[in-house]
């Protein structure tokens, strides 16, 4: 499968000779793009090859997703959670690019509660 980064630089035939030309994980993971639909998920694309291990599945899907972020010049959407006790990384898919926590229900809620308690403590 050609890499999303550049079909001329990362075609499977050239990749074996020029592996250093592309450093995205999708170039080393076996991939076979195909559509899928289930009762719980609408039509979507899988990039891992049938029979792939979980590691190959993750490498292919994450590699393609990362390649799209890089190709579409969306690097500023790659973030590290702003909670001091969390090091999760995430892709900010918010419309106004304002997401700062990996998960609003966990880190976001914990930090907002801490800020609220600090404001109340300062006020008293
Ligand atoms: Zn977090």
C-alpha cells in the first residue's frame, strides 16, 4: 500500500530500497485498506491486513492516522494533556483547536474541580 505521505517515495517496491525516505509507521506495517460496517459502527476504513496481530493492526491504523495529520499540516493538533499528572498525547479534533486535556471526564474534570476548590480557598 502506498503511504499517505507520498505515493512516489513510499510505494512498497521503493520502500525496500529507500526505507529511510519515509519514517512513518505505516510504511513498515502490512496494510490492506478496506471498508467495514457493523451494527455499532457506521461505514469506516480499516488499514490493517486481514489476519494481522493486534500490534500490526495498531501500527497500520495509527501509522495511517499519523501520516494524515502530517500530510494535512495539522501537527499543531497533536498535544500532550495539560494535567500535570498525565502524560497522555491526543489529537485535538475540536473545531476551535482549544482542547487541552486528553479526556474531559477524567483529567478535565479533575483539573476543573481543583481550580474551583483553589478559588474557594483563596476567597475565604
Ligand atoms: Zn490527561
